[in-house]
C-alpha cells in the first residue's frame, strides 16, 4: 500500500478472541515518515453513556518487531468527546 504521510487505516479485528483483551480494530499509520501498527479499543465512559463511545488507540513502531494488539493501560477517563 502506498500510504501518505500522517494518515492511517483501521479495520475491524475479525480475529478478536473473547477470552483476551484483543483490540476491536487494527491497522497501520505513517506518521512523520515512520510506520506504526495501530490498535483500537472501543470504550464507554465511566458514566456508561453508550452514545459517547470512543476509540482508545495504541501505536507501536513497526521496527520494534512487536505484535500489534498488546494490552494497553486503562484509559477510562471521562473524555469531553
């Protein structure tokens, strides 16, 4: 794929396992000329307002030889969006 700088793509993770904390979406991004794996988890704010769901993202440099979808710290903050 010929990706433009400062852009990325996310796809639904069709390999998500219910017994693990796998990401809901996965993809890649090119930021500042560096390629990253991107993982996204759909979150609900602490007040459980499902109409304000958001995506929490994790970026891992492709050069690190790590697998995308690693668990990330919990970021269940009430976000203003």
